[in-house]
C-alpha cells in the first residue's frame, strides 16, 4: 500500500482514490459471487435441508441456539485480541481497530486464495503509515491458528482415527505430515530472532525483510498469550460446531462429536481450498467422510455444516463488506 507521504499531488491522490474504489468494488463482487455460488451449490438439497431445519428450530432447542449465536462475537473477539496483541508490536492498535481488521480480513479472505486476502484486509485496515510492518504479525497470527488446529485435529485423530477406515499408507502419510509440521513449528519459534538479525545489501530483500522483522521481536510471552487466545478461539468454534451437531440428536457422545469436528477443522487447515469456490464444499465433504462411520443421514450432516457456516462465517462476512465500504483507510484517501 502507498503511504500518505508518497502521495504528493492532489492529482495523484485522486488517482489513488479511484483505484482504491475499483479495488473495493472488485473485492465486493468476488465476495458476493462467493456467497451466491455457495447458496447455488446448496440448492441441490435445499428442500431436504429446509425440512431438517424445521425439526431443530423447536422450543426445546432455544437455549442451545441462543448459546451458539452468543458464541459468534466471542469467537471473533478472541481472534481480534490475538491480532491486537501481535499487531501492536508493529503499530498502535486498539481492540475495535483489531476487531474491524479481523472482520475485514475475513471478508476479503474469501476473495483470494489461502491467507492472502485475510492478510491484506487486516493490514490495510490499520490506521498507520507503517501498517506494512504488521505483515509479519498477520503471518504469525494465522500461523498460530494453523498449529492450534493441527494439535486439535491430531487429538481428534487419536480419538476416532481407527474408525475412519484409512489405509495403512494414508495413516502413515497423515501422521508423518503432522509430526513434520509440529517439528517445523518448533524450529521456526526457536530461530525466529534470526529474522531480525539477518542483514543484506540488496535493496529489494532489505525492504522485504523489514516487513517480517517483527517476527523476530516477539518474546516467548507474546507468543504464549497469542496462542492462548488462539486456543480459546478454537475451543469456542469447536463448541459451536458440537452444539449445532447436538441439535440433531445423533446419539453420539460429546467427546466423539468434538473429535469428529476437530478432524473437519484439520482437513480445512491442511487442504486450503480456493476460497471463492471451495470453503463450505470442503467442510461438507469432510463432514460426510468423517461421520460415515456412524451411518448418519447425509442431509443432516450437510445441514449442520451449512448452519455453522451461515452463523459463524456468512454473518461476519456481511459485516466485513460493510466495513470495507465504510472506512476510508489512511494512506489510501
């Protein structure tokens, strides 16, 4: 992003305003396209899903549904606290700025592959000329959530893995992958300070390293606190999914439901779908695969994953779209 001090003339400022407006329009259209595509895909079973929803939205489920809805802002507040803790190492940021950046990143994230959109949304929404220094913070934030999901999914795999029907080769590959990823995390954390000490004479690399230099400045306490927020957020999201599943009276224990939900999150973490097309579809496919061992009705499994997506993703995305248009980010006016 271009900083204010670089926009020297009114003509250049006007040009950047127009360009930024076009970017916001394109991003918004991509997000709307994602939402439309998602609902269009669900049309194949929307009648069956609708009938399922009629059975769960009953008076005896009101308290559970209210709890699920209450956990939505708790989920994203915890993510915002994690982001604030990490980002303020680079630039000043209060909770509401972090919350706005989190939802903006979520919205833009569905318009770009992997975590690119999320990082752009979070960093661009920071009200600071030095916002680019927070790129490293965004990577650390996403990395922490990635590894929390790895640990949670690994635990779920230990609990119900034998029931999945995976071949010995598939089990070995998956277990090896998880072990390698955990070892890699330990190496990155232990050697993170090398980033701030790395020197180079090449202008491009020097500029690039300045964006990631913040990673080396995190103390063990910084990372521990951020990991606590990430773990709490994971547990909240997991609880939401389990509560939604409990509405369907599957007859499974909360431990088994939690393990299966953790495996669904693990698959979503390890298989980064092209967000514009595949996020919900990947969750549904994984849910059907994980729960097939229990011979549960497919339409109920799909209805559960779709409901979680509507409550915990669609709503915040719509708020994120509003924030994209509401705020005129500094440095882009």
